[in-house]
């Protein structure tokens, strides 16, 4: 089991930013501006989270994607 000091040293490298309430920037400079980079980032995060869960990435065709289309009633 780790000690309090070990956990504190591990937290020291966390990417934390301080801002006053209402003084936070409107944009996040860690998120890329172009669409291709954003899609690549989501793909990377998705695959890493499936791996973290210990499950394989789902493999199915577009027609087999689970979900439901709900249309408004006229």
C-alpha cells in the first residue's frame, strides 16, 4: 500500500490549472482546433478505455450498430 507522501508525489505531476471563478478561459488549449485531430483524439481515448476495461473493441457493421432512432411525433 502506498503512503500519503508517495501519493502526494504522484499527484504533483497531474496537469492541474488554477483559475478564479469566472476567470477561466473560454477555450482549452489542450484540445486541438482542427476536426481531424479531434477525431483522432476521440479514437485514441475510446480504444484506450476499451483496453482499460479489458474488453476488445466492438466489431460490427454500420447497419448493426446498437441504437435507436427516435423521431418526434407529428
